[in-house]
C-alpha cells in the first residue's frame, strides 16, 4: 500500500489496494466546500476532489475518502513572502506537514494577486508551484497539486502569470470562469457572470499558448449577481453605477452575489416576467422591483447554461469541470429545491 493509503486506512477507511484504479475516473469533478454540513448531500457519485475552503472537518475528510474522493488544502500566501527561496521552502514544508497531519491528499493553490511580467514575484510564483508539486508528490504518493487561474490568460485583473509554466508544473489548473464582468471597459451595462462565447474563448486562449486541454478543469458559477438598475429599458438593458476595478471604469461589485438557491427561492417568485434567456450570452436572468421602487436585474447560471459549457468540456477534451461553490445549492427537504439541486449536479455531466 502507498503512504497515502496507509494514512487513510489508519484513520478511518481502507481503500482498494491500487491507487491508479482508485482514482481512475473519466472526468475530474472538482468541488469547493466553504464549510457547514451540507456536504453530506453532495452528488458523491461524481466528485473526484474536494477543496476545503472552510474550516477543516475531519468528518468530511473521512466521508470523502469513503467515497473515493480526494480532499485537499487551500494554499494562499502574499507573494512578497515567497520571493526568497528559503522562505518559499519553509512555507511549502508547512503546508506539507499540515496536509499530512490532517490526512489530506494535496493542495489547491489559490493565489489571486497582481503580478507584473518578468518581475521577482512572477518567477517566484512559478517556482512555488513547481517546488510544491515536487514536494507533495514525493512525500505523499498519489497526491494532487492544482492551481486556480482566471477565466482568460490575457492579463486579467493585472495577474500576469507564467500560466504555461504553472500548468506544466502541477497536476492541472482550475479555470475560474466566473466574475467575468469584474473589468468592464465600455458602458456600465453588465450581463452574464460567465457569458458563453467569452468563457469558451478563454479556454481557446489557454490552449493557444501551449497548455494541454487535459491540464484544464472548467470552473462554472453556482451563483449570480443582483444589480440595481439606474435605468432599465424595454429591451432589458440595465445601466448601473460606476465602480472602478483595477483600471476598468465599471465592475460587477456594483451588484451583490446571490447563490443559486436564493435566486430560485426568493428572486424568481417575485420577478416581473419569470426567467428570461439571453441568446447571445446564453445565460438566464430575471428582473424585479424592490420595495423602494428600484428595478433590479439578476444574472445567474442554471442547468441549461451550465450544460452548454459542460458539452464544450467533452468536445474540447478538457480534464473536467467544477464549481464555485457546492454550498450555493439548497439541500433542504423541499421537493422543488431537491429537483433544482439535482438538475444542477446533473448539468455537470457532458452530454
């Protein structure tokens, strides 16, 4: 048995003896968990990795292992702290020790800081991923090291990373294909959280710069944005206030995030015309009026829009799909909510 298997069986579970078979799945389904106990109701028949972004829960760790899924740490640190090679090694060793102590199967590096090309931070970040992967693979056989990247490699959010080098150094990258309205350079008219054509263009760009499709996992949003309209036209154009972000005059923080469960339970029932569909962005949205008389437009993703993106995963040969985050769905006993939740999990399966 590998070291990974020994650690698992010692604590709570004895898995099959061959790790290659144990993790042999046709599609990577990468899930972010932000805390709570709803994880017991996830669709574990699909999940291959759970990234713990909430408080560590040993019960979740054991349950994930019993279902044949990896469970991994979140890794984040100010880049200025790892420019020095010795400091970088120390941080890697700390993460490795934490993973071993908590019987975890790797790390998901989520560093979302501004970096200039060919700067000291640029090179340090690439080295961090390479050294982290080498250390984890050596000390925890069968472990997994992944890195979160923006929806497009074209200097999004002023993050000029060595994306090709990073992808080649780790097991795969998770592409955060959401919050794509965070930098709007034209009129302050916001739309879908993850517009279909724009989202797919991001993957085409990653592949164009030399990243193997099998190194890419598509991230989809299980949440949307509620925008207060300064004006709402008859053809559904919602103009919003200006909130600059990293050089752009308009940004999605002008609205607030709403999980899918809140959209379906609280917003859709009081909408003016039910769920509408934007043919160009291939995304649903609803409009409603608040008690103060202001019009709102809410853009989100649903099984229809996610299924279209999941189909691209299969067509383009990507490694898999995942979401931010699994707790955006309702896992209550309400029959309507159960159907909506099941449909969202089902949408991850490429048709």
